[in-house]
C-alpha cells in the first residue's frame, strides 16, 4: 500500500524554491568527532551517533553498470564505532520517488540526481528502487540528518542532503585511478595479489579499506570515516574499517566491464508529490522535535537544531535474521555477507 505525502503541487514548488542550508551550518567547529568522544554525546545533530560512516562502492562487470573506467556507488552507511549498525530507523520517512524529490530540490538535488544517473546504478536496472532502499535502510538512521536538526525544516530536506553528500564523498574516492596508479587495471586474464590491491587503496588515505569478492572477482570496496559535525558538510576523517574483512583469498580477478550487458533503465514519472510506503512496523528510532514551555504553559517547538541522548539508539547487529522488503532487496546482514550486499 502506498499513500501520498501531499495532494498538492505546492509542496514540490516550495521545495524547489527553498534554500538548503544543512544542519551542519549551525554546528560549532569544536564539535566532538564521532567515535572519538569520551563522554556521552549531548548534541546528536552535530556529532553522529552512528559515527563510523562507510562509503561503499561497486564494481559491476557483468551485468555492467556505470562507465568502463569508474566504480559506482553502493551507499553511505552509518555504522557504530564497533562495526555494528542500525537499519530501517524511521518507516515514516521511507520515501519513494527519490528522483522526484531530488529533481524538485533545486541545484543541490538536481546536481546529485544527474550524477547518480551515471554513477549510482543497480545491476538489474532498478535504480529508483535501489535509491529508495539505500535511503530507507541507511539514510534514515543518521542522527545528524533528523528533521529536528534543521532550524527551518522543509520536507525532504534531509533526503537531498543525504544523496548530495554521498555523491560528493564518492568523487573524493577515485578507486579506479588509485588502483590503476599501482598497475592494477581490469583484465580478462590477469590475477592480482589481494595484498597489492589493499596496499594500493591504503596508500592515498593512510588507512585501510575493506574489499569483497564474488566468485574470486573483486566486486566491492568500503572506505570508513569518522565525522566532525553533520554528515552533510562535516569534516570527514579517514579511519580503518571496523568489523569487516576480505573474503577474496590471496589473489583475485578484476574483470573489465562488459558494457553490452548494461541494463536499460526507465525514467520515473514524477506525480504531484513524492510518496512513501505505509508500514505497520515500528521504526527503530524516530527523532522528536525539541520542545520548550512558554510562560503561558503551552508547549512549542524550538528552532534550536539539537537533540540530547544519553543512551545509544536501538540497533540491529549482524545476528539479525534477513527479511525481504516490498522493494525486493534483501534486508539481512549487509556488513558480513560477502554476496550481493544491500
């Protein structure tokens, strides 16, 4: 069952005209660095609770996705500092029609969407469902992108920030070039030492990356960061990936992309307003709007983009059983399953 979040075109028009000053703009430069704080996080809008942020990339060779000389985006995952992770944190914001949200999101959203149409691809051609899944499962879990973190929140603002930041960070991690600089290029016959691949990825950042293989073929790379400030626009500090190890053996293949197998992708139709999927499942965590009491005893929402927590939000670890969502993607153990991981 799906229902519209608005029956009017006014919402999208307002979204397109709005300025997108992220929550990061209000965070002090002295904000604690995620996963490096020694006390309880007092402002979860300026220090990420799930503070090991992982940028994940795919190498899809057959079916092929993206350009022949570039990796593509899998997602931007909020992990806990010990390698555990939350997922599907707010069913009320499990939006569909991500393309429409971004297209109506001014220059920031449109720039992200244009880039995604080339570099954030699903191997079966289901780009829209892939983006919806990554947002619902991972994007809704960022504490620094909760609606209550925005002083003048506009609906879907955090969605635009999530996809924009993911595409921006991806462009700072040129995996294909880093491997090529070390003499590691796609080949139909040559095999490469796994240790050489890992060394090539560590050299430009000074910390380790994590790689995954399918049937001995290099297929995925993870880069980890701690963040100072908001996930959108904060300072990203490279760190070693926690709780993840390679399954590639001592050597691996790095096959060239067979672009003849690239799937066709249909252009989504944008209705009057984006929609979201109805669900009876309670969200793992939902950020509440900060409130204050006025002199007349009434409660009102404040403009201060902060929220306080002394306890870690509920999370799902790698022991959680897999479940299948309506979009057909496996919602099981992303972090430790070296198959097709979502």
